[in-house]
């Protein structure tokens, strides 16, 4: 599914990594894209690369009113909202629990869990009024099993996975398409933080095993089409070779 003409997508964490790659992929498929991120210069640069079909919105997703304003700006500029991609996320602090700073630990929960809820809550009135929409949230294998020194990340991603399941249960009958994407390890700044930590087996992985952000970006695009309807309410893992093959067919 590569034709997004007439559609509008709002992507959080769009200043770099998977979010920036998704912005380019959706715009190339014909969508208007609203790019939200807390880095105003970074998100403006990505929007500038895309051109007039992109809107840069500086936004701190831990504050509900900011993501609510981002949704309003998207609708005001492009007239609608068809796709929400909850991509923004952080992994720090990478630390054992007895040494964790409570404020830093809590901020990860605010971004990775509350930020996903904020995006969903802000987009819901618009999508329900339109009669439907697609909500995609970036998940992780860490949502389903503990990883040493990643307690905040694992806990927040587990909560976000349950938010995805809850949204599907409550609104699928009203036209909402809801899924999660677990991309595996991706060559982004987050993985550089992991590698620099030197803690747990993930930090020891060779950089060459990490997939480029363009692959999960294509997966997100594929998930917006009917080809992915069999996975509604579920989490798709790019580690699944059959899934990866279906995504690669989009090229």
C-alpha cells in the first residue's frame, strides 16, 4: 500500500530516526505530513527536505495540551487527520534500578507511555468525527520481557502495548485501525546510547546487525493499507521474516 494521496499523517518524534524516515516515506506516497518533535530545528529541517506537503510542529508530547495543539494545527493546515504514528520515545536512563534517578526514570514513562496516550487522546475526537483513522505505535521486544538496566524502557513499552490493545478493543467497531510495530534494533541515535552504555547483550551487538530506519518506515506505510488488516489490534514484529518480506515487496 503505497498510495496515500489525499491522506494526512501526524508523526511524533519526527526530527530523526524512524520518525524522519517515516515522514519521507509517507510524503513520497502522496500524504501530507505533520511532523511533531521537541527539537524545533531538527523537525524544521526534515520538513524543509520534504517541502510544502510537510508541516513542522515543535511539540513536547509529555504535555497533553501541546500534542492537542499539534493535532489542531494539523487539521487547520491540511483539513483532516487520517494516520497517527506514535513514534517518539527515549531509552535513558540505562541504569540498574538501585542507581536510577527517579526523575529521569519518570520522564521515560512520561514520554513512552503518557506520550502515547496523549497522542491517542488528542487524535480520537478528530478520527471518530471523520468515521475512522489509523493509529500506529512503535513498540519493542522490550515490551514483552525484561532487559538488564532498561527497567523504565521495558515498563513504559509494556504499558504502551496495552494502550494499543485497549484502543483497538474500545474503538475498532467505530472505524479505528490500531496496531503496534516492533521494529527490532534500528540504526538510530537510541542504539548509539545503548552501545555507549556497555550494559546487557544488546549493547554488544555489532552495528551492522541494526536495520536502517527506512525499513520500519516502509512497514508503517504498509500497515496503513488493507494488506495489514489481519493484524488489527496486534503488534507486528519486523523480526518475522514473512512480515519483512511483505514489507519489502512495497519497493
